């Protein structure tokens, strides 16, 4: 493991410690290339979090802190711009009697990290029942959104073909995204994803989760002066685990984007520990069993515990431990594409070029699926 990756893990584990060790960080920072360390933090989307710990460790003069604090400010302003767009959408949903919840976003950042600038919410995920899709689609399009992808070089939206829209509907958990050009220096466009399932297109091991059932106990929160509905704490935590499980296991995402990144596990650790007073663990376990998602939550908690050695997570892992833990060694979402990793967790987590790491695992069918996704997503 590179010294920069080692330092990153050491700093993150300080969040689990009751006492802060100020010496190790200054000594560790002196032994690494700080520019390389900052690039690593940015790649794993944790620079604001690391900068906050550096301030606590009295490393306020470091470049890491300067750049991290600047990123916090930029993220907060960008998220506020996103929230203003969300306000109009939310008002229209509620005005037309649509049952919805907003997933992740600024609320998760605030409730997990205490500061909306710690994460950049690049799009808005809204969970609705499939029966409301046509009505919500009309509402969003009336607000100036187009179904398509944003072309940065041209600063405009390229409309999806009918074939691409059908591909989204049949092969993913969401409808084809909606994009609105903003011409804002921080946020050139706003993206809205209508989530119709809680799992992914390849999930055939269990029946689909009823959205109406899942959001039945939704609650209203206020973030940056805007009121909207989110999931109850227990369902919210389950949804984070399911979403991140998909991201760190999708063969397509593993080859396309830095989806297997440290911030996924930070989200789980900080949301859980910061909200443990509001989360009912008996209810959480009951819901996991009801929706048959224990294996996915266990998977994410297990790898979160390798970064954050938390006694709370250790206790939860004991409760959730499946009879067969073989899933922990696998990548892939569908049964036909699952493969066993031949390298340990930290080697794949900090791999500089992950396609080179997994290319030997992929067969012709996997490559066809990857190319098909590249064409339509």
C-alpha cells in the first residue's frame, strides 16, 4: 500500500478513537507527497472530511486543509443551487398529491457529516411508485427538464432515443434521467433521477420491494431552508447500503468510474454512528428480514468495519452474520457474472487503474454487457 493510502486510513481511523493522536498525522504528512495525498483524497471524495480532521489535529497550515476548506465552500454553494431547483420540483410533487421521498443528497450529508459541504450532490434521486411515473414525468418536463445526457463540450442536452429510454426502464432501477441546463458556473446542469426500485436490474434473488410499503412512514425534514420528505432512519440506512452495494459491485461501474471508493464506506459509518440515537436496531433488523436484504447490508458493514473498527458495527455484524459468508469475496451483481476477487480489499480499493486489475476476470459476455451499458447509459 502506498504511504498516501496508509495515511488516509490512519486519519480515518482516528474518527473511531476516543483520544486524538496529534503526532502521528504530522509525522505521516511529512513522509508523503502531499499533492499526491490530496489527489487520492479527491479521487475517493473524502478531502473535506480529511481536512476537518487535520484541523482537529492542528495541521491548519497544510495544503490539505486549505484545499479541503475551499472544496467545502464550493460544495455548499453548489448544493444550495441544487436545492433551489429541488424546491420547485418538490412543490409540484406535493401540489399534485405524489407520494415521494428524496434519497441521499444534502440531507444525508448533513445528517452524517454535520455540514452540507462535505459531499457534492451532483443529482437528485427521487423514489416514487411506478404507478406515478407518467404523471411525474409530465410534471418534470413542464419545468424545463429533458430526458437525455448533458454534453459538457456543447453545454447542452442530447435527447435520449426511445431505445435508450426503454433500456433504462428494463435494465436499471430508474427511469431515464431528466436534465435541465442551468448555465451556472458551479452547476452547469441539474439532473433528476426517478428511482422506481430499491435494488438493481440484475437482482433476481428476491421479490421486488414494494415502494409504497417502503416509504409509508416517510418523514419531513428541513435542509437549507427547504422542506421535503425522506425515509425513516432505518429505511434510509438500508437504502444507503443497497445503493452503495450496487456501486461497488457493478462490473460496468467498476470499469467506468471510481465507484469503489472510500466515501461509500464513510457514508455508512457516519450516518450510522451520528444517528444511532434515532435508529431502532430491532426495527432495522426486522426490516432487513422483511425485505430480504440482510446479505447486502452485512456486506457493506463488513467492509466498512475494515476502515472503521467500530464496536457498534462489530455487534451488528454478529447479529447479521449469514451462514455462508462467501459473498464477501465476490464482485458482480447477477448470479451469472459473479466472480471471486483474487486480491484483498485494500489492494482493489486503492488500485490506481481498476480496469487493469479486473480485466482478467471478465469473459466475453461481461465485455458485451459493459459495451452495451456504455452505449445506452
